[in-house]
């Protein structure tokens, strides 16, 4: 039991570190001046247009999708870290933490050359956080069901192995 508790704490620390790394990466991307950020988005947009043989994919779409996905990842990490830390699902707390970080990220962009605070970006980031929390919830339920079935199988078939 004590070893399992140590392992759970170690996993929690790992997920908090991954959460912090994700936040640093988001901060780094938000710190880039608008011209550098646009240049990076243009490269990705061109790649996707060539890959899918369409010009329907725009730089605006790529930028918004990037916002959404980076915050979905953060939402997943925050909620996993919280779950590993306190052994309970705290989705509202995880969403609040992520949404607050998204708000501070938008405020931070006010001070970056060519960037600005965009309420719609905060809303999209928060939607990403919620999506990441839902993904965490679904994966957590699946994993718990698998573990539950394995325990049941052990109870039913455990006597056969003896």
C-alpha cells in the first residue's frame, strides 16, 4: 500500500511537471511577435493545403485550431494532475484553472509587439480546456472499467489458476 501511494505521488508530480511545461510552451508561443507567429502559421497552412490539395484551409483556421489544441492538451494535463494529486475528479476546478491561465495568456499578449487581447481567443482556449477535461473524463472512465473487469475476472477465474 505504501509503495502504491509513493507511485501515485510520483505520477502526480510527473503530470504537474508536464502541465508546467505545457504552460511554458504556450507562454513561449504567445511571446512571439505577430510577424513571427504569422510566418509560422503560414508555413503550416501551406503544408496542409498541399497535403490535402485544397486552398480552403486558411491561416486563420490554422491559428484558431492551434489555440484550441494546445489548450485541450493543457486541460487534459491539469485534470490528470488534479486527479492523481487528490484521487478525485475535480473537472470544474481543472477547467477554472485552465480558463484562468487562458485569460492571463491573452493579457500577456497585450505586451507583445503586434499582438492583442482577443476575447474570442480566450473563449476558444476555454473550449479547448473543456474538451481536454472531457477527454480526461472519458479515458479515466475507460481505464476504470478495464481495471474493474480485470478484478472481476480474477475473482471468477482466480480459483482455476490454483
